[in-house]
């Protein structure tokens, strides 16, 4: 493994850093305070190539490798989690899934406009009564001629009120639904414009306030059979595949959040004095800052390894899960300590660390809670779980930078 980033990677890192620092950082406090998702950022992200990053050029994307996707996520979350969430759902969970599992017709109709940022996409798995337990979803899709009629409700969906297309998971086999046999689940592309589709925003959320999170209602939504992704019965596998890509973006993003906590803490520790000295010269403060650095470097190595495996077209569920679990847990430690280092000022939104503290918790919960990831890692070690090759895998990167 080569630990050096290429010039192309550095350039991307630099341009995302400059854009987010210039266009979002000065306004993020206000966007967060007013719970505003700023749609005007989407065309700007599209013109930077971010909305089609890691999607091959033949499908309208930027054709960058998977490390580039991680680097962009790290830089975006350095400024605010809401920016990284856009890449997580639009690119990680949705577009890369269509790239691997979609038909050529689906790629032409959905992946290309998504990669070009003309359409925004998200991922609809979670429901009011089923999150970790994805087999517990209640949404059903009933075949009727050349269409599927989908009825159900999705909850806690990022970009629920923003996205044009949603990858929706539903039971197509009612017997298997009763038996909780995941081979009875299927995946569909559902457009916002389909009759019977509606959405709303969750207004009581207390983190990622500059992001949009909501619910979807599917009231006998007729979906043409051409919008079935993969084969009937492959929905659960597709959801797990999508999470391999989404978790990668979450891991890289949480790593950016640790760096943001570290930088804010270092700056404050050099400026604030107690007992006649900068607080940075107190050993217990140094300890917290040093831990942020070790967590940052370790989290970064873990997501880089996962991206490197993706570039090589190798299975990475185990490594990506570990990267996501470690980075999000470490980001929670870093944000807690950053608030502590800021004293009472950390308890106020005048400083960014309070926002980091609120934002980091979401990532510990979504895309597999901490507990689910612990179980996964232990099960690999105990031999209770192994990854079998999937019918469709993420394509290796042909032209590495
Ligand atoms: C900000 C935000 C954005 C989100 N965006 C999306 C999105 O775009 N699309 C989408 O589909 N979903 C999304 N989610 C939903 C998210 O994926 C779920 O919240 C998550 O999977 C956890 O499910 P749950 O909330 O139902 O918790 P539960 O599954 O009910 O878990 C509750 C608690 O029980 C624990 N637990 C559950 N099962 C076990 C077990 N077997 N062993 C040990 N402990 C267990 C959990 O770890 C947790 O601590 C989002 C959530 C948030 C907060």
C-alpha cells in the first residue's frame, strides 16, 4: 500500500477545502441555528464534480477513484456534517449502488443525471419500527402487470424533502416477509413525481441541523418494473452492498470531524489562559489533544485501507465496518473533549465545537449503530459470519490516479 496521495488527490483535497471554507464555513453557524438546508450548495458541489465523484465518466461522473470520495468526505465534514451527508446518500448509498446493480437503462435514466447533479438521490431503508433490524421493515411491493404497487413508510431519511429519486426497499414475497427471510425483499428506484409519494422534514432533530432529514410516505405508488434494481429477492443484498459504500463515506467524514475538533482545540488551548499560563500547557489538556491526534491518524488509516481495497475491486465489508465504527466512536470522544477544552464557551454555539458534539452522535447511530458494528466484528473473529461474493461488486478503478 502506498501511503502517499497523488497530485490529483491533493488537488481535489485542496479544492474541496477551499470551496467549503469559502462558501459554507462563514455561514454554517447561521444555517445550523436556523435549521436551513441550503439547496444552492448543490449546483456548486456539482460543478466541482462532487456529485458524480467515483462514478465513471461514461455515466456522467468525474471518474475519480474511491480514495477521492473519502478525501472529499473528510474535507466536507471538517466544515459541517450536513455537507458530507449529501455525498453519503447521493453517491455512496445510491449512485454507486446503481453503478454496480443497475441496468444500462437505469444508469442512463437515473445514474447519469445524478452524477451530473441534475437530480439528487437518497436511500430509503429505515422505517418507524425497523432500523438495525432491517428484516423488520413493513413496506410491501405487490406486482400488478408490468408495475409494482408499493405501500409503506420510511423514517429518518436524509434529504427526504430534497431528493428526486429514492432507492426504496420493500417485501415482494409476503410469505418470506412473515418468515423474515431476506430473500423476499427487493429494491426499487422511486421518483418523487410518482403519484402517491410524499415526504416531510423531521423538525425536532437536534443535530446536523443544516441538513435535511425526514420521512417518506408511499401510498400505493405504482413503480414500473424497469425500476426494479437487481433481481426480485435481491433487495437485502443490495441494501448491505449500499451500506458498504455509505459506511465508507461516514468513516472518512467522521475522520474530518476529529480533525476539526483537534484544530479548534489547539487554537483555543493557545489562546485561553488559566493560572497565568495557556491552558495548552496543562498536562490534562495536552492529553486530550494528543488523543485527538492519535484517533485522527488511526481513523484515517482505516478508511484509507478500505478505499484502497475498493480501488482494487476487493471485498471490504469487514474493513469498512471497522473504519466506520472506529472513526465515529473516536469522533464522539474528540467532540466531547473539544467541548471540555473550551470550558463554558464549548457549551455555547458561539464556538463550533458544540455543533461538532451534536453532529457526531448521528454518525454513531446511522449506517449500523456502534453495537451492530461491535457484533459484526466479533462475529467475524468468532467465525459466526463470513462474507460471500456478491453477484455484483463495486467495479475496481481502471485508471488509478
Ligand atoms: C441523522 C440520521 C440520518 C439518517 N439517514 C438515513 C437514511 O438516509 N436512510 C435510511 O434508511 N436510514 C437513515 N437513518 C436511520 C438509521 O440508519 C437508523 O436510525 C439506525 O440504523 C438505527 O436504527 P434505529 O434508530 O431504529 O435504532 P434500533 O435499531 O431500534 O436500535 C436501538 C438501540 O438498540 C441497539 N440494538 C439493536 N439491535 C441490537 C442487537 N441485536 N444487539 C445489541 N444492540 C442492539 C442499537 O444499537 C441501539 O442502541 C438515519 C438516522 C439518523 C439519526
